[in-house]
C-alpha cells in the first residue's frame, strides 16, 4: 500500500526534510501543518529570521524545501552503497525515431508473446522455455544503447487483463535501462533484466482469489502473498542458466533497507544490488498500473512516492539514481500544458525537464491522434504571462488515451 498524502507530491527540485534540518536561507514550499493555520501570508518563502525558523520547528514535523530557490545548499550525507555510482545517465540522449520504434516494437511484441506463455503455463514449463526468454532478454539488452527511449515508451502500455505479463516485461525493460544508466556492463544488465522478468512468477502458486481481491487483505492472506518470492526462487533455483545474483534478485525483491521486508527480513547491505534495483522498478510499474484494488497513478506521483520512501522501503541511493534516469517527465508520459492542450512526451531534454519535446494530441470522433511536435524549451510564446510548460502529468489511460496506439502512429509519420 502506498500513501497518497500531500507530502508525497514532490517536484523534481524539492526535498522533504525533518524540521531539525531546516536552516535560515532554505526556501519552504510546503509544511506539515495546513498553511492557513500558520502566521505566514504567502505559501512559499525563504526562511529569513530566527522567529520564522523557531515557529516552524515548534509547530511542524517536516517541511518540503525547494533546493533551487534556497539561498543555501542542502545535502544530507548518504552512506556509500556497493556498485551504485553517485550519478546515473539520464534518458535524454536521443529522440524516438521511426527506426528505433520499429525495432523496439518488434522486440516488445515478441517478448510479450513469450512472457504471456511463460505466465500462463509456468507449471508446465521446461528448461527450453526459460532459456528462450533469457536469450530474448539478452538480445534486447544488446540494443539498449539505441532503442532505450522507445522501449521505455512501450512500458507505458497497460492492459488490466494482461497485468502479470506486462508487469514482468516492464520491470525487465526498466531494470535493464536503469542498470545501463548505472554503468553496469551488458552481461549484468541482461541478468537484472532476467531477474525483473521472473521476479513475480512465484505468484502462480498463490490463490487467484487472494491475488485479485479488490479490498484489503486479511493478515492470513497477506502472509500467503508474502510467500511468492520464495515460491519463485524454489521453482527456479536449479535452472543452470540462472546465476546466484539473478536468483537473489528474485528472492529478495521485497526486502527493505529498514529490515521490515520479506521473506528474510534483510536490511541495507545484506540486500544485493540487483534486488534493490528490481524492488524499485517493481513498485514504480505497480503504482502506474491499474490494479483491482487501486487505479493507476501518474509517473510524477510514482516518483514522489518512491522519493518519500527512500531509505526505509527502498534503497536511498538507488531511488535517486532511478529518478535521475527516468526524470520527472519521461517518454510516453501524458501531460497537460499551460495552454490546456494535452500531449505525450517524446523526448525529455537535459536541463529542460519541464520543457520537453511533446506531440500534441488532437481529439477526433474516434479518439485522439498525434498532432504537431512542440519543443517547449524553444517556444517563444507566452500563455498567461509564462512560457508554455507542463502543468499536470496524468496516469496512463487518462481520457482513454492508450500509448500503444501512438507507437503505431509514430511509425506512419
């Protein structure tokens, strides 16, 4: 379950900190107390004197600061983590082209067919079935450098009735993308892709009534659900093509840095980096998908939730690298612009994260079609006295908009 309180809705340059870390010169964007119950007339201000600082520390538990608007820096030390660099390559190096979309779509559809077979017939699978999926993941990992933006676009495709297969595929693709952004070599990127592909197959052994229950699980039902990492591990542990780190990624993807995860209650450095990575991507894709018990949330909401839970449910450094990798606006995101137009992001730009390249969506009698391409970072027009910019990020499926349709349209442009 993920908290949807206002403290989770955090933009890219913002940080949620305890009031003990607040200092003079910080720009306060939000408080844990309702703004109308404070002595501050304007929401959003630089803490300029000790009286303001003292009031906040006496009446609030946390604040959200804007690091760019602050007059001082705020960098809380983070413990070094094995194999996790301090920076991740961002997903902005190239646009989505007809060629990259054509190659990526072919690989995606091939993978979906095989993963659907994998999830539907897991009980009867033989070693060849597993090997074929591993080889396909390796082929996709080899094309990441040129096709990653298009592959990430395709992970926005969501069908509630195909959740298990698509979720496994999406976790596979995004895990390889993040691994590549972290500088992991192609072999290790392919391995974490395989871990992502197979991470939830242990759910095959869980009663579908429990898996598809629309309401809150009972304690007994939740304990049953918690067996799925071990179920998958036991079924796969004797596969000769799955190295120990892949099996660890499957077994430990619900372990937490604070030690409150399962199945073993591991904490922090006891958890392998592959498992830490898969855990974050698994949660991200689940949050942004329609489930029987929860509607899909936007990419931006998912990022805010992960940010808030870093250091407790998810590895602190890995969350930050994942956000660096995808950005707060990512290819395939459905957005509303300050003009009121609806668009889909086709390329986010370094240094211009709220001013990406978008394709405007034109309403027709049969839904929406792709319209003009707008590079928001280069547009001179103003709307209501401001440059045209993104005002909202919507969940996939908003207004019936299906990203899958636009993948095909991009091939026809």
